[in-house]
C-alpha cells in the first residue's frame, strides 16, 4: 500500500549558486553525501537531484520539514546507481526514489510504501 507520493523539481542553476556557500552545503547535505557528490563528474546536477529528492521525501511524508532536518535524510547510490533513502542513518526499504536531470532542471519522485 502506498502511504505517500512526493515530487519536486529544482533549477540546477539555483543549486549551483547555493552550493558555493559552505554553510548551505552543511545545512542540506551530510558529510558523506558531500564526499559522494564531490567524487562525481556532474556534481552540480547531482546536488540538485539530491535536494529535489529530500524535498520529494518530506512531501510524501506529508510533514514538510517540520520536525526533520535536511541532514536527517541521506541519499546514497548503490553500485548500479540506484538511489536509497536513509533516515537518521538507517536505510529505508519502504521508499522508492527516482532522480533525473536535464541541462536546466533536476527532478525527483519519492514513493513511500508499507
């Protein structure tokens, strides 16, 4: 049974400007996420997709960011590139996540299942 669905779209240029600020990076992304993104070739697009994913997740939860911080949610990819949701450091198998981007936008869809 589906408990919630969330989607978000973000301008990559907007995130590209925001990630120049170390304070923004620390507020939104965990150290592990930052390390993973810095190792990627298209880091601005990757950061934008992660930002959209976190927004989509809280929309699916129906709470927004009340009672939860950006860094309480982590997104990591397995060896095949599949994104996994971690809440408070614990992998959540009841979430499906799809991330994509083009030149101008990044988009994420999150599905929370029982």
